[in-house]
């Protein structure tokens, strides 16, 4: 893509970057009100059967995802035009979803600025190793990576670790405003949960709220994972990396059924979002439909997205994700070479 076409593509998105106060308020109403209503119904259903509570909790978790999308837009200053309004709604949404506003805003903005850049991995993204890095890693490092990429660890243990550990502590280089905001988020959550436990009892609160948060967390991680981890996703080193290419080629269009598209706040139009983070979620579909070049982005469906679970390593030589089994022969060749007392071949020699 030439610089001229890149500039034209970026310019074509500008009209969709304007937030609409009426749409934002409408989205808050059709998200927060149903969530609280479903929470109450799930609680009330405990007196009937927990098998009725669970489905209600699962539906409620979908609205937690919508609340997170509002939080997400506020972090990008795209939900409202006013920075203070974004901060207020963002912090309220962050308390409900258990995400500290300032901390996540910083890490997520870094993710946007470095997505697909092989030389700037590590903040706000999924851990990705290249084939070369994996072959050069120690057995302990490979085991750690394989555990991290295991679906059970990522989508079952991942949400628990995210809510209880990652989101609760500040990183070492966090500035004072960010640190104080994390403390505020933690205290607010403790106060809110203490009030709810006083109101309905700890057992009822746990039975209702735990599955809501867990399902929302697992689905949230899945959405983030699948929209960057597909076979021909874009990854380049710093000298070759391009922001627009990373957005359009390294972020998928997750084509979901209309109901799920609504529940997930149009985040499936992830290529549009990465190209222009200032576009509020309710304008993403229109931006996609009005911009032909964006319609050429990699399209992933519910069915094809399941294949991404098997992609574990990025093959920098062939520019695609591969499975662990695809490089098993390279590991065996390396072991044989060492057993014979030879020098371990480099990744380039093996490939």
C-alpha cells in the first residue's frame, strides 16, 4: 500500500470518528439497565433452581461485555467528546468490569501503537513467540510458553488471573495518577461487593456474580485473541512495520451473527478500530461498509475462528502462524545434532 493510498484510507475514516451524545446515552441505557435487571432476575431465580440462574447469568455476562466496550471506548476518548465524561463513565464501567481505567488505557494504547511489531511486544498483547525464538528457547521457557498458550490456561485460568491479579496491581513504571486510579478501582470494588454481600448474602452473591464475570472474562479474552491470532496475521520487525498495514492486515473482521455483533459492541470490526481508535463502537460497521478497502480485511467467522486455537508460533520466514506440530521435526533435528556432539543448527539453517 503506497503512502498516498494509506493517507487516503486514513482520511476516509475521519467522518466516522465523531461521537454522538444521543447514541452514547442510548447505548448506556440499553446496556446498563438490562444488566442490572438480569442480575436481579438471576438472584431471584435462586429460590427456584440454579439451573435457571445459570442461563440468566450467561446472558448477563453478554451485557458485561457491552459495558466493557463502553469502558474501552472511554479509554480511547471516543465515547464522548468531553474527556471528563469519558473518565467518569470509564471509571464506573471499570468498577463493574473490574478493570482500572488509567492502567488499562495506557497499556491498551501501547497495544494499538505496537500491534504486529515483533520488536515491541509485551505490553497489552497476547504473548507470541516466533519459530526462531522457540527453537532457541530452553526447555523451561518452551514449557512456560506451551502452558500459556494452552486453551485451558488462557480461557479458564486466564480470566481469574486477570481479574484477581493483573488488574489489581500497578506496573513498576506506573505514574502517580495511574497508581491512585488502580487503588481507587480496588477500593470501589471492595465497597461495592461488601454492600452486595450485605444485601443478598455472600453465597447468593457468589452464585450469581462469579459465573457472570467468569463467562464475560473468558469471552473477552477470546475476542481479543481471535482478532489478532489467525494464520496470515500481520507481524513485522520495526524497520518494516507499518501502522496501517498492522491495522488492516493484522486485525481481523470477525463476522458474527447480528445478535452477537450487538452484544459485543461491533468489536468484530477490529480492523476499523485499529485503523482509527477514535471511531466509537456504534460507527464501526458504517465505516466498514462505506470504505471498500476495509472490506478486503481478513474475515473470520464463528466456525473458522476456532482454527486459531491451534496457531501457536509465528513463522517470521513465511509470515504466518503455525502449530507446534509443524515444527516438531525441527526440534528433533536439533536434539539429534546435540546428541552427536555437533553444533546446534540455527533457525535459518533448519528452515
